[in-house]
């Protein structure tokens, strides 16, 4: 992960600085103190990414974080204190804040939704609907916010969705082929009806069944049918207005793409002392 993190940070810095930061070149490059302030309540995530932006440009910079990854900030709270070269600090500022504001937004939304269902046994999952090149970062932000990671990508879990099943010819055939070809990988099967749920339960060998676009009443029937034989996941058109109703059906997991794609950046700023 550190190697991948550095690649992502270097790409972000290169995108911003290009052939050189011509504005910061106007500054006297002296030792400067600064701080990053959070203007609103938020769950903070992305600390390692932000720090790396600064240390890549000034290896001698001193950074004192006043909050931990996953910590909750108050409006106006100082997140970190910095002391380093003024030019490098200015050049790294935007990339560092971009990581912090975006990843903290994911962590904050995850915590909000997780809190709404904390009285139930249901756990909140993320999806693959992440920002390009920020999947690992956003999935870490989900964990910082109290959520659980779904599969990381197309390589670590077999997930049979509508088009896979249609192309293979039947749900039973798709499950059988997956179990034969990848016996050591988790297998998640998406179903769209209670009849398909019955089929998936009858075949067996499935790690989890995803009930796609079930309304809460039908989902409650699905939970009753599964009766603990296989964990169930609900997904589709679930948000803060109805997540409690879905969780109270007794479903094991709810996956929501909005925690990584429908987010509002946290308000942060860097100020020189």
C-alpha cells in the first residue's frame, strides 16, 4: 500500500505542479509555520496522503497531527501544525487538501449512515463506484468512517450479476461454473426476485446473496426465507431517508455507492502563521 499511495500522491503533485510552481517561485524560501483548519464537523480521513504530499516536496518538514485517522473534528479545529520551507508548503497545499477534503467526505458520510443503523445488526458496505485511482484511499476512508469494504475489484471475488447470469444461461449454471473455476474465491450472487433467491439458496456454496432493488417488505420476506442459511446484502435506491427501514428487516449488509461517489468535500484551509 505505501508504494501505491506514493504513486497516487506523486501523480497528484505532477498534475498540479507540472513544469514548476511559478507562483511559489516568487516567495522567499524561508522556514515557515502553518496549520490546516477544518471549518466544519467531520470524520477525518486521508492523513497519510496529505502528509505525503508535503514530505515529497520537503523531506524535512515537521508535521504534528492534532487528530487521528477516523477522528471527529469540530468546526474551526486545527487538524495539524506544519513547519517547513514556504515554497514546498505552498506547492503541496492544494493536493494535500484535495485528498483530505475528499476522503474525509467519504468517511463523514459513512459514519452518518452507519450511525443511522447502529441499533440494528446490519453493516454498511461500500462498492466499486469510487473515484478513478482513489479506490484504495476511499475504501480506507469507509473503514475510518465505520463501514466495511466490499470486494476491492474484479480480481478478489466472484460476483455474478444480471448480465453474467444471462450470458451463461441460468443462475444455477453460473453458480456451478463459478464454484468449479474459482473454489477458493468468495462468491456473491445478485438476485432480483424471491424466486431467484430460492434458486441460489437451493444450489448452495454461495458466500453472500445480494438482493438488488428489493423494497423493504420483499426484503423482509427474503430475510425470512434465508433464515440465516446465507448472509444477505441489500442494494439499490437506499439512502439516508430509508436506510433504517431496510436495516430493520434484519438484512446482514447494505451496500451504498453514494458514500464514495455522491459526496460533498469537507471545508478545509491551510493558513500561514
